[in-house]
């Protein structure tokens, strides 16, 4: 809905304001398509509110009236406040790039000074300069943007795009460092369409590929294929590469992991990444990541015992709390899936090494589910004892309800008086929390029961 302007016009292009707003709310654009712009000005849209030029520009774009749309969106860029001005710039810039009019993006960017343009608009301007091969102003712009670009994650699309521009500029300017810029783009940036674009540029260039070794070219091909979603072909190339250290960067190691997972070559991928991790020349943080990726592949393959060993090796090298927490989650998950009974008995030792209870709630509930399926009530009680002082109330409440039922039914042995006492204590604890209101209500209802067998309705038939 269009907001009223400070002094709202009662009509726009001879369309009553109330009627136009009603039509727009129904996505009925018939009246707008009939406006004769030889008689009216698109600038009149300003009278309908600060967002009107942008909103109406998108409407006209949707019905194929591109010239009217571009006039309105340009008006929004020039005169509307944020966020409408920025929205209009983004839409127009993509339109101009899609229709091979990068010069119009440069004109559009000129509406604001360098200091006023956000990074997204600066990058659109840089892209236009690159497409037009306006090398000098592009180099100057990238130099000015260097601090902002450096603050972006290397895996971000803008960083990859800028790396591509710099590599191509260096080639075309005969800069002797261009081969290293190409190597860096393939090794240090995640597989994306920039790798396909650079590969296409290289093979169409005059003897450009001759400056690279055969292994390097095969690695470039791996990256290109992975960026195109061709994981099976990419991993096949990776396995034939004798120089595994080409993958010894954080980004390329992840690409190798994703290729192995995507190709379904889980064991082979794990073995290959383990070899990289074991290299004496690999840095500590990279070895930690490599052991983790190898463990995750083993885990995907169902080889949880091997995965646990690899997660342990990664934990020995871990250097941030976030990495430690993630690895502990994977390790505990594999323990739960390997042997839930033994895991339950070890929780009193495992839990003191954990932080952030909510991070592990899903695993505690999965463990409970597996123990209930096996009807291992003593192990369930042991697990509850292990997590009671750590886990969130939501997870604990579900243990408490099932354990209360187990005591009531005699599945967990105690004297009748003690069983009733434990059952009541567990249910009262479950009612005292508010994270799981259903569990609290159920526990409250069960407190009214007399101690009959409550296990049956909680456990799927067949155990």
C-alpha cells in the first residue's frame, strides 16, 4: 500500500487515489497500463509518497513497460529517501547489466558522491567499469574500497568477484604477477561461477595456460567442475592429482570435502583428506579442519567409530571455542548413534567438558529416543543423571515424564513407596519448567494418576 505524501494528491494520472490503492492491493494494474505518458509526467508519482516512484516502477517493470519503469526507478534513486533509493538502484543496476548497458550503471552511480554510496552500489559501479574495461578508474575505485573489501569474509561473493577483476586486469595490463593472482583465485576462494568465467577466459587467451604446471591446470579444472555442480567429475580429477597440497587452503579443503560428499565418495574422500591432514608441512589450524572434514565424511558413511577417532584428533588441535563446541557436538552425535547404552554411562564424564546446554538438546533427546526404543530404562535413568545439572529444562522434562512412567509401571525397580516418591518428584520437576508447555501439562495431568502402567502410551508398539 502506498503511504500518503505530506500533502497527498487526490489522484495520480487522473486515477482517483482511493481507487488506485484498491487496484494495487489486488495487483490489478489495468488502469496504470492505460496511462498516456505523452500527456503526463512520471515525476507526478512523487506526490503519492516517498516510496511511490520505486513501487510504481516495479509495477511497470512487471507488466513489461520498461521505459516507464526505468524513469520511475531513476526518479526514486535521485529523489526518494532510503531504503527506496537503494532498492531502486539495485533493481535498475541489474536491469542495465542484464541488457548490456553498463554505461547506464555508471551514470546512475554518479547521482551520489563516493562518500554517500553504500558498498553494494560501489561494487555495481566497479562491475560496470570492469565490463567497459575502464581500467584506470576501476583500479582507483578498488584501491579506495580496499579497507571495506578486506573486512568482508573471503568466502563472500564480492571478494571473489573483485579477485576475478584484479586477475583479468593484471593479464590485460601485462602485469607479471597475474599468474599468482590466478592461482590465488582458484586456491583461496570457494568454488563459484567466477572460476568458470576465469577458466573460459584463460582457455580463450593467447597461450595463457602455458605458464601453469599440469597439476595446477587439473586443479583449476577441479574447481571449475565443482563450481558447476559436477561433483562426480570434480572428485575424479581430485583423486588423480599427485600434488595434494594444492588443496591445502581452508577454502579448497572445504571444496574437496563438498566434492567428496556430493560425489558419494565418502570413504575415499575421508582417506584423501586424512593424507592432507597428516602432511608435516600443513599448518595446525588447517590440519584441525582436515581431520574434522574427514570425520564428517566417515560419519556420513555411517562409520561412526572411525569418525570419533578423527574428531578426537581434530579436538587436540582446536583453537577456538566455536570449533570446539561444533566438534564436541559431532563427536557426541556419533557416540549416540554408535552405542547409546555406553554413551548414557559416559555422560557424567562427558558433560563437564561441554558448554552451552541448548547446543546439545537435540542430541540428548535423540539419545533418549534410542534408549526408549530399546526399552533400556536403567540406561535412560543413567543418562538423565548425567545431564540433570547441565541440560535445558525442555530436554529434561521429556526424560522426567518417561522415567516417571517407568517407575510407575515397575520397569525401573524400587520399593512401591520409593517408586511413587521418585515418580512424583520427576513429574513435579517437569511441571515446574515452561520451555515445553505440553510436557508441563502432561506431567501435571499424570500427577493425578494412581501409578498404573503409563509406559505403553509413550512407547511405540514393538519396542
